C-alpha cells in the first residue's frame, strides 16, 4: 500500500492483512511535505513519523516499510535533483541527503516500536540520473532487510517508445556487456532476499497473458534469479502505460494462474520472517 507520511496506514487495512496471515508492505511517501527530505532531516516530520510508529504498535504484528520509494526518480519531490517547493523556493536533494532521510525515518520508527518486527525495504526504480548511480542511495545493510526492484514492460506506450520486454530482459538488461538491475542490486548485499515490489505489463505490443506466464517461469528459475523470493503485482497506470491486471480477461486469468496462491512467491507471515532471518 502506498501511504503518505501524513496518512499512516489505517487500522482497518492492517487488520485485513492480519486476517489473511500476511505481512503488509507499506511504501512511506513523504511527498505531501514541503521540501520533504530536508523537512525530515530537520525534525519537521517527527510528529508524522510518531503517528506511523503508533499505528504499527497498535497493529502489533510485523510490517514491511519501504521509505522514499523510487528515490532515484527526479520527478518525485523527495527524489534526486532540483525541485520547487509549494511556496516557490527551490531546493536540491543530493544522494547523501536522501540516504540520511531514509536512515532518519528508520531510526525514528524503530525507536518507537521497540522489538516489534519491522522489515525495511530498499526500493529504487533502478534509474541512473545525471551521472548518479542508483546504488548511491543504498543506506547500508543495518538499515535494510529486503532489497526490491520494479519491473515494468511499458512497450510502445512510453516516451520514447520501448520494445516489448520480457521479465528476464527487464531484470538483466538488454545489453549483455553491462550489468542489469538484478546483478547490480544483488551486488549491494548478496545475502539479502529480494522482491519485485511492483511489476506489470501493458497489452499493446504483445501477448500480456503469455508475458505473465513467461515471467513466472523466469522468476522461478533459481539459477537465473535466486535472490528474488517475493513479488507484488502492480495494478494501475504509469503515465500512458495501463498495467491494470484486468486490461483483458485473459491477462487477469494469466496473472492469477502464474502468481496466485499456489505460486512459490506467495508466502505467509511465518515464511517471510524465516526467510528474512535465515535466508531460507
């Protein structure tokens, strides 16, 4: 669930996850703050982070939190580069600023929730911007439990248009002479489990139903992607790219078949915690 820093996850939504024996994945988005990164670093978001901590304590069960999701995307107000605040002043977020903000969010919430099991997720989009490698945003092993990537087959709906891309191409890259996102991410911390925090495909340009089945086969290949142990489907749009699961009955049926409850990526709470703690 995407939650803004000013709107912690609701008790009703968290209770639904608990009733399903699931660990909720929460993307903590601070874009509703003016100058989000520097507001966090100056203590201006302490009240909001305290509310998050209170919601987690009240829930009383493990959660996953991904702070500053897609922090390497300049279009995010908390992302890399120059931005204009609502009051008109300009501000600049460096990679070091964003790393410090991630750590501050982590430390503030951990200080409040104590021994409750909070799993921290590092989830960039995987975009090198203005000569800054996305690995520069990694806050360090002590702040991260899970690594995460996004994988979107946007085909001809993007600007500029992209070719139809399989899951293996999205994760390995199209240039065999260069390391793809998966290899680069695993190099950050080889022993940590990885998830696809959001993945999906458009219909235009290929067979979306077949794409889901092929993706499931690629991801289940332990020789190809051994670190990826969980996946979260994306059910929405990005720009002009419609990646709703229900863009066609065939696509929805394929997604359910490939990534439903019988999928090796569909884990209950105990399995996630064991994998996080032991790697198995």
